């Protein structure tokens, strides 16, 4: 019988050490589970709180000065303000000015001024516009839009993008909106 008790003692000792391993594994898995839950809640709480802080985007000024009338020779398109303000300053041969939005009326791409051909050409779908903004080729549904242009107190040209003259299909904007032209 002595052999049996040694066997039982040995069995319980082995089982006890296995129980200790099982307990440490259980503690580890419990900690991993709680850690995962806390991490998940922290990430979601941060995303939830971020929702309440607005994203601040830079918006260019809607009222800006573009220089003196003498800076613009007749029959020219000035692209200096195209990138920053989305506007071309155009002086026609008769000396009148207007500010035109540099945006195609088809899908909103930015046309390029083709000096040699004296037209605006949209690189996306091939719409073409005369110097006045009237569309004559491609899928553009109407002429380009114009902005209010005036003379500021210091004598400079001033563009106001809050006042927009939308192009009317088949019509010159200068005829429909004579106030879009500035005669100096």
C-alpha cells in the first residue's frame, strides 16, 4: 500500500503544479481581455470626443484687391490670382475689366488660358471658352461665372466673390449682367 500512497502524493503534486500553470494562464488571459476592452473603449472615446472639435479649413478671402487698372494692358488675361483665389482678372480690348471664376461649368475643373489661341480650354473634357467666358465647344452647359469687380478707395481693383454673376446658356455675361463689367 505504501506504493499507492506515493503514487497519490505524486499525482497531487503534479496536478498542483498544473493548477498553478492553469491559474497563471487564466490570469494572463483575463488581463489581456480587460486590456483589450479598455483599449477599445479608449480609442472609441477619443473618436467620439474628436467629433465635437471642428476641422478648420483655410478659405481664401472673399474680398481682395488685385492692383491698379494701369497694371493691366488691354486684351489680357491675368492668371496671377487663379491659384490662390480661383479668379482671373481680364481686361478687354475696349478697356473694360471683369473678374471671372477659374472653374469650368461642366464638372468644375480648372481651365487654362491658351494665349496663342485666345481661349480658355478645360483639360478634363475639352470645353472651350472665349476670353469673355462664353462657351463655344465641348460639354460645358453655360458660360463661366463672373464676380463683382469695383474700384476700392485707394484706387485699386477689388474683387468681391460674394457677389456672383452666373453664366446664362448662349448669352454673353456682359450683356446679361452689365454690372459685371467695370469701365475705367
